[in-house]
């Protein structure tokens, strides 16, 4: 669809007639409950339910869904029914969160919950919507939305935000705009905040031109305040179009809406990312001169930009001046410095800053990103394990990215015991494995010459409907060729051995 056609579509969607049509569109039916599964009783499972915590129950469901992944829905329902779990919101959310990267078992479990007559609250519905939207299963997402509408008073602003965000992420601009106008049918108002949410989501996923068109198109309905302009400016900056960002910046400067602290911050960030650090520093100094005090986020942006340009002494000067100007550094400030100091192996300064973060406590405590930079600079398994112990001691929770980083490190060190334990822990936590995890394993095993194991991970990845990267597909093709050649060579050797045995027999 061309830009012109998209604009015509948006204009049509803005009309009252379109609102009426959209809000009366029938959604596809949700599967009809088969029977009241999880209200039946079974002696063996009663004993389990009485003694196990909700977390253990959720782990059991996760294991069951994994084992029975290839069975029919009715068979899986029956197996879940035999466990006789006591359903609660926390339990349902725990199970769903363990399957954030695998929509099929999550959706099957949720259908089983509904089939038994239990009425989940909005939080559970929102979680399954987010999972389905992330995996771009919009037919199933619409079924869940329709079920929420039937049950009444379940759709809230969080629901709206999730759906709009997932449509925008999937580049379904028309569907995102349609859903904005469908708010009335869902019992929500077509207000300024909802419109801003739509613009934010469109801009976040690079549909800035469509967002700016909507921004101008709705100027008579929604007042053009500086917040709305900041959203569009940020959109152009995220897109990486400095020319368009400068154009819109000039529009703001010449308009009645004067730039605020956030406007400066957005534009300074864009200049830093575009490598215009000297211009960014001048604008940063202008803020002080005009009495518009930069906040810690703007200072962090300048510090990170200077570090990236290897102007670390200047960055450290601004870091020291922040305290003097009553702008206290936060964890992100320290992280920017630690990140770049790790790259140049200034580990003495890194650990000095890390100690300072731990001493300052709240607001400055090291987070997963901090430890990620430290892990990335680790040279041995022992060093990585020491960092993990320090991370655990400070109560810092692991992220999916942290697990993937550990997988990559331990694979590069050929520490298979740690690879397995990391993979198992990641599965138990519900933070993976995701497409990146499988990619790391496949490529790492290939480099280690373990082609059969690499292909097993590839097949498991495909079975979960994860799309491999082009380089992974090329690698798998190469592995299949190598294995074929290896098998031929083994067959040839076996034939030679057989021939020799026959000669000896004669």
C-alpha cells in the first residue's frame, strides 16, 4: 500500500461512519467449552494439590505442556484435568509468564481455564493477549478480545495499550487505528491520552509519517500541546531521520508551544546518536543558560555520547559536575561509564564505580545491565561465575538477555555443564529460550563440531514456530551437506572393511 493510499485509509477511519462500522464488527468466536474439566476430582492429584505450592503447580503445568506438545487439545485438557489444580489469578499468570515465547501451550492452557467455567480477571486476559500479539497470532488475539467483551467490564487501558502496541509492532497500522476507534464499543472513551498512546506506538515502530499525518488530521479534535509534539519529534529521532527531526524541531521552536525539558532531551539524544556530539553539548549548555535545568536523563545522554566518541575524560568531568549542580547520577549514569570503561579494560575504575553504586543504594544499585557489561568483559568462566555470585548477593534478578549472554559465553569457553544449567534455569524462570537462545546454541554447537546436536536445537526451534535468521538457515544447509558427506564416507569405509573381511575369509 502506498503512502497516499494509507493516508486515504486513515482519513476514512477518522469519519463517524467508519467508527460505527468498526465498533460493530463481529469478532471470531472463541472455542466453545468442551466440559467442566478442572472441577472434577482425582485422588492422586488431590494429594499433589494439597502439598504443592502454586509455583510448583505452575512448573508441573509447564512440564506437562512441553511433554504433550504434539497431542490434541482434548488430550491435553484431559491431562490438565487429572492434575486437579486449584485455579487462582496468581497461578494462571505464573503459567502464562512461563510461556511468553511459546504461544501454543499458553493459549491451550488459557482455553482449558475458560472451558472449566473459571472467570479469569483482566490481568490474565491481558497476559495472554500480550503473548499472542508478540507472536503475531492476531486471529487468536481477536478471539480473546471477543471473549473479554462477552464477559463485560474486563477491557481496560492496559488491554488497549497491549493491543495497539502489538498491532504497531506487526506493522498493522490500519488495524491499530481501527482499534483506537473501537474503544467506544469496548466501553472506553476516545480521549486525548488514548490518542497519544496510539501515536506513541506508531512512532515506536517507525510509522512516524502516518503518526504525523494523524497528528495534523486531528488538530481540531485534540489540542496540540507540547507533549503531542514531543511524541512526533521522538518518533523521527527513533527512526534515525535527523533531517526530519530538525524540521520538526524548527516547527516547535517557531510555534506557540515552546520547547520544554523533554523536547531538549529528545533532540539532544538524536544529535548524540547521529554522532553530532559537539552540537549536542552546545545545546546542553544552552539549556543551562536559558534556565531550563537538564535532568539526569539528559546528562546521561551527553555522558554516553562523549564516551562513545572516546572522550571519556570529558564525560567524567560532567559526571563530577552533576553533584555540584544538584543533579544526582542514577544507575544509568554509572552504567554508561562502566560500559565504555569495560571496553578499554579500565577494570580498576569499573569496580570503583561498582562499589560506589552499592554504597549509594536505592536508585543507584547495580542492575542486570550493569552486570551484563561486566559479564561481557569476562575472560574466564571463573570470572563470570564470580560476577554472577555478586549479582545474586545484591538480589539482582536475571533477564532473558542475561541468560543469552551467559549461553554465548559458556559456549565460547566450551563449558557444556554450565551451558546446560543455564538453559535449564532459563526454562524454569519462563524467560526463554527464545529465538536468540536457539541461535546461540545452533551456531555454538556447529563451531564445536557437534552437528547432530545443533540440528536437534534447530528442529526444536522450528517446532515452536520461531523464524530462524537467514544466516542460521545457511548454516543448517551447510550442516546437512557435511553430515551427508560424513555418512557417505562412513559407508565407504564400512564397505572397504567388509571387502577386506571377505578376502581374509577366502
